[in-house]
C-alpha cells in the first residue's frame, strides 16, 4: 500500500501524505457491454457542456421542450428554461407502453422477512390513487408534504404522488426523533404528514406515529395525517386529523393526470445529514434534477433492464431520493428495497438478500463496509454472491483497505467499484469512475462526470494542478440545489462566496494526483493542523485502518502549545482483537511508517463505536469537543448519544 512521501510544500492548501499505487483497469468484457465505452465522451462534454446536457435531457420525457438549456446568473442557475415535465410521469407512465410495464419496479423485503413486488403498472396505479388522496386532502401545486416513514413501498409511492400533482415532498428519515421531525415540518410549513403506525429496527418497534403525535404538538401547520399500517402497532388516531392510508385509498381512482411542471418548479426539500452542524433544507427543482439523476444512474451504475439494483441507503437521505427512487425508476430498472438492519437476524442478512434476489449492482456506504470488515469475511463467504457485477460507495471517503476488502470479499475480485462523490446539495453524482472506461485506485473517486468541471483550488482560488486543497465545482450542473429553503442569503454565503460567485464550494478537502484524479481528504472543517502542515483526516485514518487490527478510525486535532495541534485518534478494532498498551504503540508506529512522524497520534482511544450521524457518518467535530474537553456542540443528528458519553468518560480517564 501507501508509500511514504514528503508533504507537498507549504502552499496554503492541504498537504498530501498518503500515496496509493494499486490500479484496477476496466475489464474488457465489462467494457464491451457497458453503456459508456468510449472515453471521448469526456472531451465531447468539455467542448460544449450545454450541448452535452441537452443531449442527456433528450433521454427524459418532456411535455414541452425547453427553450434555453441554461440561464446562468451566478450563483443562480435555471436549467432547461421553458421546458415542462413531470417527475412521476418519467418514473412511471413513460414505461407503460414498453417492455417495462410488467417488470418489477420494486422488489421489497421487510425486516421480519415479508415480501412485496410492485410492477411498473402497479406502482403507477398506486401512485395515482395516492395522488388523488392528496388532492382530496387539499394538497395542490407547491404545497409541502412531510413524509416520515419506514423504508416501505408506500414511501416511494407518496413521493411520486406528490411529484405527480406538483406538491413538494420533504422526507424526514424515520430514525429521527420527534424534535427533529417537528423542526423540519415547521421549516417547510407542511400541511400534510404521511407516517406509519411504526417501523421495524433490529426486531423492535420504532413508534413513528407516537413520535409524530409528539412533533405535531408543536407543528401547527399540519392539518391532515395519513397513517400507513405497517406492523399492526397500536396507535392513537386523532379524530378529524388522522386517517389510515388503506381507508383513504379504498375506491380511489387509479387515474390521475400528471401535472405539467415547469422545469424550475420545486420537486422537493431535503435536509442535509448534519455532520458539520445544523442541517440545511436543500431545494431541488424538477427538470435539471431529473436530467442529472437519469443520466448518472444509467452511466455510473451501467444500469440495464435485466439488473437487480440495490442501493442500501434509506430513502430519507439524498442517496435514496436520487438513486433508489428517481434515477433508477426513470430508467425503468428493478430496484430492491430492504427495510431493516444489516445485522438482523444476523450479520449475513445483506448477503442472504443478495443471493436470494440475484442482486447485480450493490451500492452502499463506507461506514457499512467498515462494519462488514469488523464482522469478518466469513459472513459474506457463506453466500453465493456471484450475481454481483458492479459495486458502489458513497457518503464518506473510503479508506483504501476498506476498498480492497470490498473488492475481494464482496466483489469476488471481479466487480468494478464506483466511488461516487456528491452531496445533498449536488443532487447527483459529480465525481466518479465510469465503470467501463475509468481505471480505479483504492480511495480515489477518480474524475468529474462528463459535463462537470471540478478542480482543486487553494485558499486564494489558484488552481492546484497536483496536490491538496479545496474541492471546487466551476460551472453549474443540472441537478444542483436551487437555494436553502427559507434562507436565500445562506445559500450564497455558504456555497458561492469562498472564491468568485460562479464557483461552488462544497466544503471538502481534496487532492489531485499527476493524472488529474481526485482523492477526497475529508471535510475542510476537520482539517488537522500539525506543525505548520494542514492534513486531511482521511489520510491519517486510512493509515490506521491499514493496520490489520483496525476496522475504523477517526482522527481529530486538539490544541497543543508547540505543534498547533496534536492528533487524537479514536479507533475501533476488528472483532476478537484485544486492545492494550502494546497495540497503542504499534498503531502509532504504523502511522509513522505509512505517512511520517508528523502524523503520529498523541492519544489513541479504543472504542466499540464512533459517534455518527443517523446516516452513518463519523462526527469528528464532537470528537474534537471531547479531545479538547469542551461542551458538546449540536448533537441533534447524532445516532446514539450513549456512544458519546462512554467516550467522554474514557477519554478523561486515559
Ligand atoms: P451537513 O452538510 O449538514 O454537515 P453532510 O455533509 O454529511 O451534512 P450529505 O449531503 O449527506 O450531508 O453528505 C455529503 C458529504 O458526504 C460530502 O460533502 C462529503 O463530505 C461526503 N461524501 C459523500 N460521498 C463521498 C465520497 N465518495 N468520498 C468522500 N466523501 C464523500
Ligand atoms: Mg454537507
């Protein structure tokens, strides 16, 4: 693995310590059958990005063609101006006259093992019926509907039904508390809440209706609540406000004409994961978003009609919006959905599902891969995973060792891996390999998607051709956010003010290598500052994960009189490995050998769990609070507060 290399100089960017030289070229047989086989697509798109996006837009169904591809008044972009379309029409109606009509759109499995299949024709009918229900509840164009549900088909149906009538959905992940739900309802001023009697998580009930009732005590905008019966959990129904989904759906017409929406009309609001602070209500428009997710889904996952495509993300996150619902369905694909936890009833559940349904494309998060690594290769080893042909990751930088493990143990050494960088704000994948043509390296998201212009810049906005700095996107892209809901000033300040008004600042550190490939280094807010060197968290963490005893690591800087910052590492070991003082010095030595003395952690704390957001991302800012002995910052998006209390105690003892 990584060769030691000197820091790349003292330019005010980010120094690079880790170098990775393993390379995996696309397999010739894969390439022959891939949607994208020809590297000239990059040059073609670069030569005329707007013409490129227009050619992508022609793959989407429009009721009225656009007049102008892009109206760019930095930092405000309007895509496919004058065009009219409907997102639910694109995901449903357009397939009804084709071979996809009776193809499974959704293969669903509940945590207890119950199954449902919805063909495109069935999904269309259910969507129309629920769209008619919403209309009867007084929902119309532009009205906001909050969806707080388990991962069941009704969630996708409710989203598509909103899109059908021009209403704006705001999905709140079903793992959030009533407080978080209340805030999000109030921010969006939703008039309808769709929820369920409850959901399943590791065999126990998540009382969604009870949480909804608590939230609604402080959310006066909601007039109607629709409750899906998921598990026959007991619920209180409030007369005049609450109705059951199945009662409302009874005798509803299965026809509902799709509302012709302007390309720029709002499709949805979605709150970011809250890794760096208070979540932001990101607004996505219809036309550009559909073009962006339709194209990236087809090209990045090489999605075909015969695939069984499984993105394990919950629909409550943007990955679920773009790559469980809108992208795959607009492509007429078969989407697998699994409601529950990966370790229920045992740690083989995901692999059992892959074998059972013959999953061909599997897309998950590094946090999940590191958990699989911790649990050991025996679990996937018990199942037949030979149907898999492509793997993907998203959500955090992937440590090279986790990438290699994924490739070997899940992909059987034969599946290309697409490491896809993007955000709630970007709506679509922006940096990624194209599996038929892009050579991959463990830990690199490789290059910008065709038509996307990404660069690494230094503090002053100068281009870093090779080395570390800040990731920047230099021209608008179709699925880009429109604004932050209710806070247009913050939209400008947060994303378009670091350099010039036409350059997007995602808030991530990145490095470019001499081939021009991108390596994500972690969040700019988390950058370590040691003895005059700025280092991304990713590199030190990857050096730790490279040690055979380690499954996961988070590194933060804490104030130090001499060095500026000293490093504190929080480490989770693989199952069955004992932590002791000896291992502490071994790990410190390992980091020094891999990347240099500069990155030697001062403290190493072993922990069974790291603090993560509910979407599974490590929250380093809270670890930093612990390391510096400060009061904890915003913890509302934290998955399990107990983890933090244990760590705090442990850190103070050590
Ligand atoms: P908040 O913005 O509220 O702090 P968040 O950034 O975690 O939350 P998301 O939009 O869910 O919310 O996450 C996007 C971020 O996830 C990116 O900015 C990046 O830091 C990280 N990320 C996503 N995919 C990758 C990837 N392939 N490689 C590296 N980092 C990634
Ligand atoms: Mg973010």
